[in-house]
């Protein structure tokens, strides 16, 4: 496929993906890169920061990437390195990037005995200091020619038939540990696979291992995608590459990152806000369909809010109201909105409700009789602006009202199952 045709095909792919890509305001992200020469060659963090700056975003970063370093193989291991451990504690990082030595994930004995245990320890170290910091695995690329990869004489990989064969092994290794820890993945190696297989562009340096500038730029585009949640296509920073080449790499990064975002666990830790509404007269009933959230804040658009899971709300006047929901877990939030139209508030001195439930009284002792409801429940009074005023227990259809105020009141009756069984307005 020619470069021009590939760019056109990628553009079509990106247009199809656009509804799932979230564009947002300019962002600041703090990222710690822990790796080795695959990270420091061509200064991958700085390339990523330049892409961010060109889009109006900001990347504050630090790194520890000595040549040949591993996550867990002693003595060149991030898991025990004092510099690494100090940097983890230094800032309130948004992301901590973990990059294993390039051969270890493809050697099953070292993957299981070295990479995976060290990844777990580093994950726990990060989370113990910054519970909301995301651990991000840097899925690296295969050697250009494949072959047998020996980290030590007794630790060798299979004889890989080429780049794709080795890339399969690397992707499986990183995917396995990221899934087990519910961590994100920066799918750099898979973006490399896409470009190599579809364009023939050379991404490796002369040693067939390290990245040339094309490879590092593609890697930076993937990291920008993942860290900021935005596409890199059209970014003005090209690192000196030809515009067509830079655009091809940008679009390839976007396609692999956003086209398979769930496979890379992106945003798996974010709650999703969602709800539906039903109305009855002047009352709206909420149905919370949020996932991954433990706290909710409802805004009913008339100055009233609620932190209940599924509140109902009585509107004082007719109109169209915008209801908003902010759903949060311990670290992140998501928001959703929907409009509701209230056309009948039906204010009367003693309005009839569904099931013919009405209020009678209060008598001299302050008892209000709830007609057609000889049961237990709860009687709730609201001011006309929707503000909660008082809650009274109902025993066998009677509620003793301790204090009343002149004016119009909205009342809601709930049974012992907390279901709304009556509502209306009354003038004291």
C-alpha cells in the first residue's frame, strides 16, 4: 500500500472512530517514566511533551531510564533502585510508566519469575503513595529480524521467525500483567506492527533493536493519545520528519490506541455516568444507570441538589429543566445531563393524587389523617421551591405534625418499602 493510500485509509478509520474520542480542554499531566534505553533514546518523554505543548496541553515529566535496566532482574532493577523509589514518592503523579527490558517479556521463565512479580511490587508501591496514580505499561516492540533472544545464557526465547512473531509474545506478556493488575497499556509495539506491515516504513535503528526517530515519534504519539485521551493526527509538532510521514505515524497511533481502547484497558478505572427519567405530573423520578461509581451528585436545574442514588424531585412550576448527574469513585468522576419537561404542577388547596390518597387535618393534637392509606410509611413536606422542610413517620394512616407554617406545601407519601404512593399540594 502506498503512503498516500495508507494515509487516506487511516483518515477514514479515524472519522469512524471520532464519536468515541473525547475532546476536552487543555490539560496538565504529571508522568514518571521508568524504563531503559528504549525510553531515553531520542528522549521519548520530551517528544511526548512537545506533542502536548503543540496541542495546548502540558506534560510535566521525570524519568529514570538507565541503559539495560529491568523491572526486577538484580542488580539492575527498578523494583529496588533507590532513585526509582525516591522518584515515585516525589510528586503526585497522574501516570507512572513501567517499561521492561526488551527481551524479558518474550522469555517465559523471566517473564513469570522476574517481570510479573516486580510489576506487582512496583504497582503496589505506586498505589500506596498515590492511590489515584495510573500505572501505565509501555508495550514495547519486537526486534526487526526476530531470532533467538538470550538475556543470559540460560534464559533464551524461542527462535522468532521475524518481527511479528516476537511482537505477539511481547503483547501477550504485557497484556497479561496489565489485565491482572487492571492497569493501562500504551500499545506502542502494536502501533509499530501496523506501520511496518502496512507501509514498510523503517522504525528500527541500525542495530535492529532501538528506535530511529520515526519509531520514537510514533511511540510519543501513542503516549500522547493515552495520557491525554486526545488524537495526535494533525499535531503541528513533527520532530523534523516530513509532514506526510509524521501524519501517517500520527494517524496510525490514533487508530491503534482509540480503535482498540478497551483492549488496552483505557479508562477502565473511570466511572460512567448515565441515567433515565420518568415523570408524573410535577414529579420526576430518576433511574441511575451509572457504573463504577460510589458517590452521586444530582442537580435538578432549579437550585436543588441531591446525593441520593435515585432521588425523585418535585418541581414548583412548569417548564423544561436540565438535570445533571456527577458520578464519582474515589479518584475520578464522570457527568451526564438530560432535559425534562414539566407541564402540569396542578396546584390546588388539597389536590387529589394517584390512588385517591389525600390529607385531612391537622386536628387539635396535630394529627394529619391520610385518607385511603391505613398503613405505615413516611410523610415528607417540601417548600414550593423544592427544598426539603420536614419528614414525619406515618403509623396506621396517621402522622403527627409538630409544627406547621402558613403557605403552600408539597407533600410526598412513601410506604415502608420506600416507594412513593401519594403526592400533592396543600395550603396550611
